[in-house]
C-alpha cells in the first residue's frame, strides 16, 4: 500500500495532484473526507447514504479547500441525498469508484422523487474523478407510462441535480442509466462541463443527457451522450450557453425547449451549439415551443454540425404538442428570432430535411440558413424543406432549396421582386390584403414604414368588420359606442344550467367570442342556475377588457376521475388576461368533499396526491375580483400567480375547518396587490403569501376558522424566496391556529422584509404572533441546515386579544441567519379564560419594543 501522504498546502492544485496519484491511499490529511472513513460498506448492497452525507458535512464545514472522496474499485449504494451549501471553502467531489442508486422505487417518497443526488447552494464545487454515477434506472423505465401506456404517468428521479450553484465544474465522469434525466443544471451561474460520457438505452424514456434551465454562463464541451431522449434540453431562463465538440446519438438530438408549456412565459438567449456530430437521432438542431406561451428564444447559433441518418436535421416547431389529445389552438406563442443554421451537412433519415413550422400569430423571423448540404440517406429521393410562417434568408449554398416565405397562404415569391423586399417580417395581413400586394397596389402607409394602397373592396371589408364587432349575443343598448359592452350569455352557447349536464363547452365558447371582440365584453353566468363545469382554461390576450359576471353558480363535477394528471392542479384558470373583472354576487363551488375524504391529511393511510385549485389567475394584469362567494374548493380556493396590479374585494370564502389545504387566497410572484373587505373561513391559511410577492396591502379582513395569515412557507427544498413590502391592516381572527405568522424552512435563501402586521384583534388564537424559521411540514424530522431566508424589518403594531395557548409571542429564528429589525409596538395579548399569564419565547431574534407590550418580550439570545 502506498505510504500516507500529508497535504500541507491549501492549494487546490496540489490537492488534485495528490488525489490523482494516490487516491486509494488511506489519508491522514484533514482536507480529504473519504466515504470509507465514515462507515461506508462499499459492497453496492448496503445503504451508504449516511456515510456520504457525513463526509459531505465534514468537508462543507472545513475552512480549507476539501475533497469528498468516493474511492476507486468499490460500489456505494445511496438513496436520495441532498448535499447542501453554502460551505466554508471550495469542495472537490471526487468520484473514483461507483455511486449506484437504490433499485427500490419505494425508497423514494413523494417529497424526494424528483432527485437522486442533489447539490444545492454550493459555490466553488468541482465534481470529477473518472468514476461512474449509475442511476439503476431499469425498474423506473419498466414502470413508465411511455413504455407501457397502461401504467399511470409518475415522476422519476434525476440522477444528478445542481441547484443554485456558482463557479461549478463537472468533468471526467460517466453517468449511466439514470432513472429519468441524467444531469440537470438549475438556477446556476458560471458552469463548466467537460469530458462527460452519458449513456442509457435508446428505449429508456425521458433520459435526457444534460438539462439546463434558469442558468447563465454555461459551457459544455468534449462530451458524448447516448440516451433515450434529448442529448441536451435547453429550457427557460438559459442565457449565455456555449456547447462545443459533442457527439450525440442515439437520442432526440439537441433541443431548445420545450418552451411555453401550460401557457407559461419563457426566455432563452445567446446560445451557441458548435461542432457536433449526430448519429441516428430523431432530431438534429431543434427549437420547440408550445402554443399559448410567451417570451422569446433569440440569438441562437447551430453551426459546424454533421448529421448521420438524422430524422429531422433542422427543425423549428412552434406547434409542439406532447399530449395524448390534440392541443388547443392558441394565439400567443414564444417568439423565435435571430437564429442561424450554418455549415450543417450530412444525411437525413426522412425526405423533410429542413422544417420551419412557426406560429401564424407570432411568426419566426431573422432565420438564416448558411452553407447547408443535407441529402436523404441512401440517395433514394431528393431532400425537401417545408416552411410555415417563417421569415428567413439564405447565404451560400443551401441544399435542399429552402421554401418561400409565407404570408397567410401567399408566398412572398408571388409578389414582384421589388415588393417582396419591402414586406416587413412582423406584418400580419389578411388573404385579401395579400392579394392586393400581389397586384402591386401601393400608396398608403399602414405599418413599419411600408406603403400600400388598400384596394376599395379591401377598405369596404374593413369597415364592415369594424361596424359588426359590437354584434354579440345581446348588445347593451342606450350607450355610446365607446362605452358599449357586448354581452355573451353562456345559455346562448348551449349551457344547460341544471348542475348535472356539462356546461364547460358553453363557457369556452362564450369566452372565445368575448375575447375576440374589440369592444369591452361581458361573459354572463345567469342568476338562479347552477352550471357544472370541468377543468377549463380561459386564455388571453384578448382584444379588449372582459367582465366575467357570475350571478348564478359555477359548480365543479363531483368525480375525481374528471381530472387527469395534466390538469389536476386547476379547476378554472385565467391565463394572460389584461383588464379582467370577475364579479357578480354569485358563487364558485368546488364540490370538494370527495377530495378531502381522499386526502392523506384526512386519512394517513391514503397516498398524498394533488388536488385542483378552484380559481387560478396566472400572468394577468389590471385584474379585479370582487363581490363573490367561493365555497368548498377541492384545495386552494383562489391563487394569484405572476400577476400585476390586482384588486380583490368583497369576497366570502368558506370551507369546513377540517377541510385540508383549503387556503383562502394564495399569492405568489405577484406585484401591486390589494385585498380588502373579505371574510375567509377555511381549513388552512386564510391567506398564504409566498415567494415573489411585492407591494401587497391587505385591509379590513375577518379570518377564522383556519390557520391565520401566513407569509410563507418560504425556502422549501433549499430554494430562494423573496417577499417585500407587505402590510396586513385591520384584521379580526377567530379561533385560528395562527394569527400574524412568518414561516420559513431551513436551507432556503433570500429574504422576507419590510412587513407590517397592525391593528389586529385575536380571539382564541393559538399562536397570535409567530416567526418560525425552522418550519418543517414533514412526516420525518427536517435536517439541520445552515442557510435560511433572511427575515428583517418586521413590525407587529397595535395587536390585542386572547391567546388559546400560553405562548402568545414566539420568535423562533435561525441561529446562522437571525431575524433582524423586529419591532413590537402596543401589543396586549392575554390567555383565553384567564388560564395564567401569557408568555413569549425568543431565539436568535433581534427586536425592540415601544409602548406597552404584553407579554413582556424576552431578551435577544445567540
């Protein structure tokens, strides 16, 4: 055995040299933390998860650059493990042996199923060593719905996840047979990946090689990827990505996307894919987006690529649909622009070597094809190209000859050469106007400096349409044209209104008609009737403002089977609507009893499953929600997500105090929100205020029963969260488990700051004032972690009433990230019924008081 070596320098370079030359030696250095020294069995059968976690914890607490060593020649079986930072110095995770995942699917719970090995919040991490990370994925593939359509679709772990890491290197590793994605890079900056060999069978479902999302400044070089899905999938939030010297195949190629699924907003910019060889892949250079999305994919280069028997060598698909049923036609789309395909040659497995299938509403533009030579494998036929709604140009030799640019069914080649040059890439035209262009009739400015003469019959047609736009189902008479609102009654679109027959289609039709009207519109749910609706998404953008006037009752179906996995999170969803008002004095009934009975929180023997939110507003602006009753939601009653400029007032929200997870109003990633004059009685938080909430003002509320008003939970799963400028004013709480509450998980990051709870009356509230930075909603104890969401500048002012427990004030803060700037002003809380004096407990909280504060706050302690 080689002699023991003492590492006397803190130099990481010296440490690398030592490890490469004597990694299997027993080391006396305090800088090397071997799994073997922490009780690992090393036989591939016994569980070595704890040994790995302990070695990591020791390395992470070292003030010198450290190494976590997985020794050569042995196999270490591990279950799900999270290796968290921040650490005191840089760490090398040296995999010289084999890390293998447990073969038992039962070893993953619902909470842990998305990850096998997760690195979270680590700066200066290097993962290397030449060893193998084996996901043992066969049992997961066999139980996938993509392998066997009779199986339910379930999640599976990603083998290696890097979350919120900085200055990250991943190099010289083999990653094999992942349960699902092999490597995922999420919310990271400054990443270098090189010399990776990533393999899984061609038939293994969803085994993407490298997945990148919400990450910046990433380099991927000199790697070989052979899997059953995308060699690389590049998704929302990717910026400044450079990929070079790659071999890919089998698999699905290199894909930007999919982007914009579930009507989401996505942004990808500055991506270069350079010097790649593709063998037998289903796609080569690919951009794929869903209809209904928003955002952009721009400044993208695919260059110096060789295709060998690739099915779709060059493809842009803005109508991507990975669904068992046809996807709904939608108007919005992720904009694809400034894309260069350069120096791409080889063979196509299909005749269609170039496919540019873009959105009619948001066409692709700035597409350049330069020096392309693609032929059909075997030379049986000439390669072809197809284009739809794509504005492009070519340079050099391009084979196959690219197709013409299209404007609503007319090729630009149909125009005279002079006119074709003038067509702006963002101009949207009717077929009639395109005919006018083809006839060379030009004199009047219409857009982007383009001059056209609109022919008389075209002008007449435009006038006719403008005058007919107000003719909905029932025009509201007696108003000027400017103030007129068009009404669309769901009964006139086939609604039964008996609470038994399905009225979903009628509501969809009424919404579609209102959304396409250029006059302000009303969708009417008439009084005195019950309209049964299944899952529905009411999408914008619309041509004018809309009021959904609910005078009757919208009721959800009583059967859980009416929701599948893809839609289970929502009942009624409004997406990307500006100027929406939902009002009318009627009711929205979630019919939630069957969901509560089947909840694991009601019956611990049942599996934990998702349930729909009754009313979701996603990416809406200038939103009003007022004068409605929301009752018995399946889960959350109302969720406001990614919205701006929202006013909520006059709501009554009720569900039994025993109904699980039935939060009244949930707010996240939204700005400039006002909530006033509402009464909320539910089985969970009256209001839950989560990550991304900024400028929220809540006033004149009544809450109870329920869990009170909570900011959080924040920072779960080591995530980053930000809440800023929240005021809760003039609230009465009756019999709630909490009053004014802030709750965060250990391991999170970010902040909750500039928060005011004032003018509140508590009646028999269990925890009237509580800050909990050690929140843990888990069946097992949560792991102690060093990072936390920072809580600062919080005022509790003019709060009085009775506590159901003796502990009326509880400030339980993080030891490492203490609460700061906590102010208690004019607080008077007594125990209900006079059962002793109220108390306060504090830990790691810096506070001050003014006026009378009862109970007397405790002193700050470290």
